[in-house]
C-alpha cells in the first residue's frame, strides 16, 4: 500500500532570494532619487542662466536709455550756457546803474558756471558709460608711461609736486590700447596730485610713476608674467577699509571732483584683462598698482 505524501512546498522567488530582491528594489529607488535630484539641479542651473541673460539684457537696455537721457540733457545745457553769455553781454550794455549791473552779471555768471559744470559732468559720464573700443597692439609700457609723463610734468610742477619716473632697463611689453592706457595712468596721476594739495607746506609732495615686470609663479597665484605700473604719492593715503570703495563711481572726497576718474581707470584696465588695486605706499601715502598681462613679443614685432 502506497501512502500519500504531501508535496513539498516550492519556495517563491521572493522567499528564496529575499536579500537580492530588497537590494534590487533599493537600488532602483536610489537611482530614481539620484535622477530626480540631478534633474532638479539641471533645472535650477538653466533657470539661473536664463535669469542672468535676462538681467544682462535689462542692464544693457538701462545703460542705453541712460546714455540717451544724458545726451538729451546735455543739449539744453549748452543752450542755457550760450544764452547766459548773451544775457551777460546785454546787461553790460544796458543803461542800468553800475551796482545793478554788477549784481545781475554776478548772478548770470553763476548760472553759466553751473551749467558748464553740469555739462562737464555729463561729458565725463558719457565717456565712462560708453562702450570701450580697444585698439590693441604690442606696445612697450615704458614708452606709454614716458609719453604721459612728458605731458603731465608741467602740471605737476605748477602744483608744487616733484614728479619722478622710474622704468625697467628691459622692454615691458603688453597687448594694450596705448591711448586708453594713457588715460588710465593720467587719471591716477591727477588723483595723486589732488590728494597732496592740502598737505602742510613743510611736508614733501612727491609723485612717483614706476613701470616694471612681475615674473610668473608656476606654483603661485601668478601663472603668467605681468606688466606693472605703479603710481605712488606722499599724501595722506587711503584707509584700508576704503581702498576698494575708491574705485566706485561718484565716490570722491575732493571738492569739485566727479568721482569717475578711478572708476574709469578700473574699467579700462579690466577691459585689458588686468587689475588695479589701492595699497599703502612705503613711508605713507597711497600706491595704485595697475597689473596687465605681459606679452612675450617685442614691440618691434607689433607690425608683423
């Protein structure tokens, strides 16, 4: 007699391989989470890029509108100045009493002077806000500095400032726009002379323009050689916490200053791929240093 036996239960896949199934499920979930996180990250990056593009376009539009507005203001100011001059001539030719003519002439002169000042401010703003067109060439920065020094020397002497120029013996070349580079250096020279105007009579007024090179540092922050232009003075100097702010537009402590000279210098230098910084000069005073990418080509190779 054959006894019936119960068949052995066949294990299900999940029962036979519980660790494998759970691990597979966890892996799928981890991949899904990683994919979702990556998608969100990419979406945030695209959104940030789009916002940056929109903001750049808006800034360009505002800059264009501002330049147009400045032009619209400049033209009426020229008319005001011209009419003030004509009115002054009519007052002088009028049969008014001498005291009345003097009073009216003084008021008209004030009007003309303020109109001219506003016109100059607008002209400086338009130069600052305008688009820079670099006419680059391989030039010797020493020659650029020497030319601007020859031009500036009489003004320094008239202001009672001793002007010293120091340059390297070897060429200091850079791929730059000589005219704009002269403007950047001139702004620093003017700023230095103005900073020394209120010094006591017994304190020396010395302005130094130096041109040199800074070698590359393969393992340091300077990976390429640099052309350096230093403008230092013996003035009161700039406090450490204000040295970055001096390059901001319309930041000035000088009477009659427009606050665009140093801002324009920074704009020109940065357009060349360089940098400008304000430091403390040895023995007091301020030191402004322009650093430009140097060129390995010699000035004589510029036209080849």
